[in-house]
C-alpha cells in the first residue's frame, strides 16, 4: 500500500464518521483513530511488519498504476511553465501545516517574499512539529499542498521565483 492509498483511506474514514479503523495486511498494520469534530485531529499509525521472505505481491500495487499517468499528465503540462521556479520540497513524511497553530496566521501566502532561513511551513511527524525553512530567497508563486494534508518525502510544497 503506498502513501496515496493511505491518504485516501484516511479521508474515507474521516468522512464515514467511524471512530477507529484497523487494517492488517501481510507486511503492515494501519490504525486510524478519529474523534468528535473540533477536539483533536485524526491520528494514523502505520506499522511495517518485517517480511522474512520475498512475497510475490507485485500484482497488488497495480490498482495504483492507472492513477499514476493521470497524476503525471498535469505535472508535464505545468513543468514547462514552472521550469523557471525553484521548488521547496518536503524533507520528511508527515502532515503539512501552513500555520504554527490553529489560531495563528499562515507562515507564507502566494506573493510573499521569503529569505533564506525563513520558516515557510510546519510538518508534523510522530507528534513532533518540524519547522521547514526555505533554502532560497525569492517570492512564493504557488502553494502546491493543502493545509493539514499528508505529504511524502521529497514532495514539492512551494514554487519560488528566485528573481
């Protein structure tokens, strides 16, 4: 199961109103717990179970394959437009937040000027909130991830115009 399938599962459980869902497969276990709206965010635990011998499950990820070409098509179209911009990518897997706390303002907006070392977002991983600093100076052109969304390692978060 890849990260997109896990993200879709989390969204499905959140919309269904279930308070806890456990899914166990051969090589991992997932527990998703939700609470009443307005109290705490959804908590997801993914536990990989060691596999002693290679399991011939290459056929299992095939349902993901049809969605991959759909995801790459818009990326190739925008790649030509976005080639002059620098991409700020996620240094870890976690949950992306645009603000330091629910009652605080966002770190950056489209059009914000940033400098090297400025905090652009927070990524929560294992109950730790990690401030993500910009490694470039410039202007935020596009925010590529929705607030409170799961992100993968090396996933693009922002486009920055360095000029």
